[in-house]
C-alpha cells in the first residue's frame, strides 16, 4: 500500500493502462460483456484516487472504448447492434460514475486533512502542521548545514482589545494579522497560529541578516495594517537562527527566550527584532 502511495504520475498512468488492458483481455476471452465490467472499476478507481477527477474520467472513457472493442471482436457482437450499444453506454456510465465518486471521496479527504492542519479562525497552519513542517526543515538543515530561522510573534495587547471591544473584534485582529503575515512572507516560508495571540514563523535557508530583513518586512506590514484598522495592538518578535538544530522544541524554547527579552525592552508599536544565534547544544 505504501508503495502504491509513493508512485509518481507516470507510474500511476502506466499501471492504470495495464489494468484496463488486463480487464479488456479478460472481457475479450470471456465474451460475456457486462459480467466483467467491474474489473475495469479497479484501474479507473485507482487512477481517480491518485490523479484526480479529470484523469479518472479519461480512464473511464478509455475503459468504455476497450469494452466496445472487446465486445465487437468477442462473442457479444452476436447479440446484435442494439444490445452492444446498450452495454457500451451502461459501461461508460458506470465507469464515469466510479471515477467521479472516487475523486469526490479523495477531495473530501484532502479537505478534511487540510482542516485538521489549519487554524479555523485565521486559516494559517496550526501547531501540528507547523511542527510537522519544522521537523522536516530541522532534518534538512542538519543534513545540508543550511541556515534555518524560527521566530515567535506575539500580540502584546490582544487581551485588552478583547476586554474593551469584545471577542469579535479580537478575532478580527487575529485575522488581520494572518493576512499581513501571508502577504509579507515568502512562498518558501511558513506562518502558523499555535495558540491564542501567539504565532510562529519558519524561514528555511535563511541566515541571521536575511531573517532580520524578512521579519522587519513582516513587522512593518503588520504595523501598517493594525494602525490602518485603528486597533491599539503591538507585536513583538523573537527569533533564532541555526545550522545545527537539535529539535523543533529546542528552537521554540530558544526563540521564546529571545522573545521574552524583546518584550522586556521593546516599546514601539512593532518592536525591533532581536534575532538569536543558536548553537548545536542549545
């Protein structure tokens, strides 16, 4: 099962064609038409699950063509043209239905998986998704000795906003922060909301100077959006950069310590970044 899941698109297409060909061979030899149509469901469903609706529908049409060819050259042609046409139409309808239903199930599963990995309020990645991605980046950093930066971002005054304006306004602040983060980070980076007013940012292959540039961009955009909305909210960031991380949790602890120092000294609406440099044993 794991081997099938790891197959690339060309391999899936080849297996699908072989499956349809095998079903066609059985169909031709048996000469019983509809009784072997379920054999085609396997390659059609497999391709639909792995490659999506369009590929599945294409294989449904291919299967119907193979059925028509098998019936035309096998024993079914003796039943007459009308029966042959009816069988072909029913086979095509069955194949397309299987392709459509399997692809729909796959899409539903992917949506459910995305919901499990995203924060429902902001649409950012949640803590689980962040840790999964961070673990991959930690392993890649340790292997290739490329810099990795992890940052904590905290909204300092969100509780006061909730108390003064209500939870709905506080939620809107969080959504505004999420939009600002998504627009400011690069496509290779990751932003996540892990709890309450706390966000995490992951910057692969980013050294300390590069992290400072990216984080200043993030804070600048965030400050502009919060001021434009008229919300008295400030943000603090603590980051750590390393080429020899021990684990995701150790990086989170280091970034949290840097964040604590920033929060003790900062006072600007969007406080300056104080990026730490992590060693292999911290």
